[in-house]
């Protein structure tokens, strides 16, 4: 059996050593600078570079793996390192490396969150057809400033903006829901987290959850924390102590967190839930909801013609 010294002095081992030296000779400071331009930008010296060869080589290998990336699901990084990237910086005259997840990974996570969010949406299949482009001209002419405010928000709002939502009210058939859906559809196109819900459908769904003994807290939390919430037909459900309590919890959470909420309703914001007040003696809770709406949203009255006279054929003259 060969001794260790014999192995170290063997021609084959010496040839291996020579090959290793020749290979390592190519890893000069210029080699790293050519592949990592940021080294030049941060003013890294030759000595700094040679002392940090292993992390710098890892950075080069990562860049090679990521070349031509088509998305996180097709990541070519080694198993267990998918989406992981190395970053280099200078600290106290030493090159330091940090690890983070790549942009494609964050895009993938954002899309997953978006898909989960849609599970809570109250939109019907045909609701995506309502846009600003096909919004009818008559209500647009009657409500130019309101339409402009919705359009401005839908196209320019960014997450974190402190822009208030809008409480839009008016009589039935005033195209309030159409305008709301136009806003929601545009925000969805821009991938701004937004939910559209109809109040009557909310509480029907809650009833189903409770009958199945499933918790409704995650749903309430989602409505209270989504970036933009659009509530259609607000205060038009058969209000009870429970529904008013839940609605206050949602609106209050959004107000506290400075999140914009949009409403459509047939009721003046100062008169919402009047029947609930009379029937269930909910003065304090309803007043709290009204106060939060007024504090957290701009109000707008949607002018309209008489919807009952639209597209009506008459004989012997116009309707009185």
C-alpha cells in the first residue's frame, strides 16, 4: 500500500497539481472584473478580489444559471437554490456577499397571492366586460368630475398611496356599478390587489360558511386588508346586528390602515341603515359606520335620468 508521501511525490499527482495551478492562474482580478462589472464600480482592489474568490465565483455561476431565465417555475439553479441570487457589496474594505430571492421569484409569489385573492372576489363572469371605454356617454356627460376621479384612481393609484376611496350614491339605474366595475377591471389589469364584493352576496356566503362550521374570520381579514376594496350595493342587504357588526369591522380596519374603499349605494351616506336603526335599535353601530365612511372616503352623488323611461316604446306620445 502506497504511503501518503509516495502519493504526493507520484508523477500523476504532480501532473494534477500542475493542472490545478494552470486552471487557478486564469482566475485573476481581471477575470472577475470582466464578469462582474460591479467590482469596478465599487472600487474593489486586486487584493480584495483575490481574498474573496469563492463567493465571487459563486456569483458568476449564479449569473450563468440565470442567463435566459423564463420564470421561477423553470429555474435552472441547483435543487434547493431555485430563485436564490448572490449580491456583492463593499464593507470596511472587504467584499461581502448577501443572498436574496430573485425578481422572478417575487413575481411568482405575487401571482400566487393574486390567484388566492380572486377566490374572495364577488365578480360575475360577465363583469369583466364593463370598462371606461364602453361606459355610456349620457351618464358620463352628467358626471364628468366623478368619472374623471374614478379614471384617475384606476390608472394612477400605486400601493401605499394615501388617496381616499369614493362613496358613490344615487338612485337605481344611475350606472354606479358599471363605473365601479370599470375601476376594478382596470386595477386588475394593472395587478393592483383589489376585490369587488356585493353586500348581499357577502352575507349569503357567510351563512354558508357558518352552516358548514367553517370560520369566516379569514374572509373578514381579507376584506379588511386588501389594498383596494370595492363594495357594491352598500347597505342594501337585509341588515341585522350581525351584518352591521361585520361591516363595521371591515370598514374600521380599512380606515385604521389607510386603505381606500369604494362604495356604490342607493343611500345618502348619512342615512345608511336607517331601517336597521329603527328595527334593531343599532344607533351606535350604524353611526360608527357612517362616521368611518365620511372620514375615510370622498362622497359623490351620481346624477342620472329616470331609468324607468329608458328604451320604453310608447304609443300616443312620451311618458308623463
